[in-house]
C-alpha cells in the first residue's frame, strides 16, 4: 500500500462531529500466527465516541432533520446495545437534542454510565424475553416514543441512513487505505448496517471482494442466511452482534458467508488483541477477529488482504471481558498453562490451604481434624518438611484392630511422606505424578509448606467446578 506521509488532523474542526471517520487501518501481527495472509484492523474505536456507531449516530439525526421528523428541542429515542446510543448522544450534545435509550440488562455497567455521562436517560429491560414481549427493549422504546411529545425513533434496525453512512464513508476509506487491494472484509451484524454499507461499496469497486460476517453462537442470522427461515435463538455473552430478529438494514444477499463463533473464542481473542497487539477492544471485535484469523489461515495467500472491523473500545467491558473474576464465573477464562499455585488459590475458597499435624499429634486429634475439614488425609510436618502422612482409612483400620492406638502419636501409624513441589510448578507435570504416584503433593512457597493438592482437587479443577 502507498504510504501517506501527510500528518493527520492538520486543520482544526468546527466540532466533534467533524472528527468522526477516517480511522486508522492497522496491521495485526501476533494474533494471526504464521499465515501468509495479511490481516488489517479498521480501528473504529478511535472515533470520538469510541465505536463504529459514531458514524450512524450523526447520519440518522441528519436524515431525520432532513425528513422534518426531528425538530429543534426534539427527543431522540433508541433501543441500543450502548454504542449507537453513544454515537447519537455525541451528536445530540452538539445539536441540542434530548436522548432516551432502552438497553437489555445483559450489557455492561460501563455502557450505561457512559450514556448517562452524556446526559442521556437510560431504561434497562430484561434480556431473556422474546422479540414480541412488551418488555423487550425495542418495544419499550416504541412505547416511550408514543408517550413522549416531539419524540422520534432513531430506528437503527430499519433506518436506511445506517447502511448508507457506511456506504458513503467506511467502505470508501477501506478501499483507499488498501489501494484497492482488499480481497476480504470481515465484520459482524447487529443491525447489519456496517456490513451492508461496506459490502455494497466494495463489491461495486470489485465484485470479487468476499464479505464474511461473524455471528455469535445463538444468533439467528447464520441459520437464516443458509435457509431463509428463522431458526432458534439462544442467549450469548457477546454484546452488540447477532440478533433474535431480522432487520431491514441487513442485506443478506451481499454477505458471502456467515461464520458462527462462540463466546469463549470471542472473549479470548479480544483479550489477546489488547495484550499482544496493544489494541484495547470489546467483545464484538474479538468475535470478528477470531473469524478473520481463521479465514486468513484457510487462505494462506500473501496476495490476499483481509480487513476486519475493530468495533469499539475495551473501556466499556472492564467489569466483564477484562475482569478475571467475571470471566471465571461465566466459564470463559481458559488458563493455557495453569500452575499449581493457581489451583491452590481457588481451592482456598472451600477449605484452608494446608491442614497438617506433627509427629507427636495424637491419633484422636488427627481424626477430629479430618472430620471437621472433610478431608481424607493429612501430611505430617516437622521442621518445614513433610516426614510422613496419615489417612483416615488406615487409622480407622488400625483402630479396629487396636483401639488403644487412639491415644498414640500419629508417627506410629505414619505412611510415606508426600512429595513437595514449588508453587510455580508445571500443572501438567504434577498432575501426571498424581495419576500413578502419591495421592497428594505438598505445595511449598518460599521454602515453607503452604498447601496441599490432592487428586480430587485436580479433578475438581479440570471439570470446571472452580472456574
């Protein structure tokens, strides 16, 4: 591609609206692996309002003004996942309109607070309701329009100003920034406006350009594209992509392929983009980029050029996508190489990290500790070393034969010592040892016994009960 050496933003703008668009095209390097196909991200999170929806916010307002439906002092109402609301709110601040937005309650608190920071009113609605339910966020928005004087519905799902904005701006920018070399565009469809507008423009320039749309697992779009029938919908965690209904702003005939991507793959790719590429992005960007990288690997063609959309900033997902706790609660965080330390930290939510006895501890006391803590064995610790172990089964069997042992020290009934490992030990190596060796290992931290990991703990972790 030709290098443009002219500095960006050489002239001042009249207002923030004029700064929307002409976002950078940035090559992805680490997340694409070894494929020879170049992949570039269109950094829409660099728009003033932090997302690709800035483009349609002003476009829909100006279209309503031109049609005479939005008059001075009017109210803009919209059902939104957050980003369209921000785009509308930014433009409304400049133009002097009031905004009311309805939003499903699955979306992050950051988005709600951001909309309110711009002076918008936000009404949250239940996520798990069908499209025809009166509490569906779009139906609530329509009801607000009917009840509010001088209110208009932005209607991003049915407003032709939505795809037109991308036909007029996003598509031409991609074509110019790639010197017409783009061969594949990868996006996602919420309203479908971005994909439709970009696809329409790029295919007019070169009919061979392929359009791939990443679809969350649970959305109805992929099934509808194949069959032209509305299939089942299931909830998913990705925000702002997919749907449970068919909007008029999405032209399915312009899309060459819908590719389904799961929540986990989407979230992990978004986190990788932030940590490996320095691109702080949200969940839909992870969805899109995962599909784009898959496509690039399949092509493995240095003459192809894939452009994918980097939709919005990761700042709107700090309490979800970038919260390890939330990710684990929703079973989305995958530790590629977990350590024994990470397993031990999670175990302490259930019981103390280390319950042990000394060689002189009486058998009765050891059995009492086992019962109180619901464990089956105890390490015997002396001078910071494991010198043996005692198990409930062995002690009970010996007591049946000789009840007097109840007052004996546990060293008289000790079994072999449990091996000691460092807290940073490789998870796989230790678990292999537990399969055929001792029933547990002692975890040592800074030279001190700090915890115990048993076969049960490993199984508990692997099947996801702690994540």
